């Protein structure tokens, strides 16, 4: 089973998730702040980090950026696990860094499913990249493919969350210009990324996707 690190400034919440994860068979490490988590990462390399957002003095987004800007930790997947509703601006700014965004409260089965989904997606992408490398394709193209496939899947997930939060299916729902612009920008970028992924898959397969 995977090794998980939980970072949350509430000891009570940490205890709850440590218990949930250990019952699921995971090996768990925990930290009660962003700096504590970053320090722990110097000696532990988990398969996944579960990161809260509303922490002080270093919040979850700041902790995320610190993890991703460190060469030693940048490849560790991070899932945001928080009671805070996602904003379009946050999705745009931080979406490239995260694997999923899970809202508390969460059930055992929902948490396990989200974790396994992240692990299986990463393994699937790695398998695809390995096959492409064995096929002699350019490494830059392979890396672009891996980055874009993850981005497409995460962007779809984040847009789904935003749709639920802001009720985008309701045409009478009046949103601020900033929210509208951010969401439409994400949708446009998603379309371009999907087209590019299709082009790369076509090149990998040697036939139209």
C-alpha cells in the first residue's frame, strides 16, 4: 500500500485522517503545519501528500508552492483536502500543481477512492510514457504528453467542482466578471490541451487518434 503524508494544523483533524488511512492499510506520516511538513519531507518521501489549505502562518497554497519548487520534492503528488470551496482564481493559479481537490467532510470510501484514483492515473501515464520512450519518440514530446494528460484530467475535475460551487448550469446565475473570465479561460485552455493530447497520441500510434 501507498505511503501518505497528512499536513493539517488541526491535531484533531490529523488524528481522524491518520486513523482512516491506517485502517485502509496505508502507511501514514503527519505534520501539524506547512513548515513542519516541509521539514519532514527531508527524511520521508511519501507516495502522496494530503494538504489542508486553511493553515497559519503558512497556508496550504504556500506550502504547495514550496513543495513544488524544491527539486527534491517537486514530483511528489499533492491532493488538497480541505473544507474551503475552490475559487476559479485558485484553480487557475494552482491547478497545475495538484492531483485532486477533495472537500471535507469525506467518507472512508471517498478518500480511499480519491487516493487510488491519483495513484492509478499516475501509473497509467508513466506506462504510456515508458512505451513511447521504448518506441524511440523524442523525450521532450513524451514529457509534454505526460504533463498535458495530467492537466486535462485535473482541469476537468476542477471545472466540475467549480460548476457545482457556482451552479454554472443555471443560466440565471449571475457571476462576477472575474469569475466568468477565469472559468472561460480554463475551458478554453482545456480544449487546446485536449487537441494537443490527441495530436501526440496520433503521433505515438502512427494513425489518427
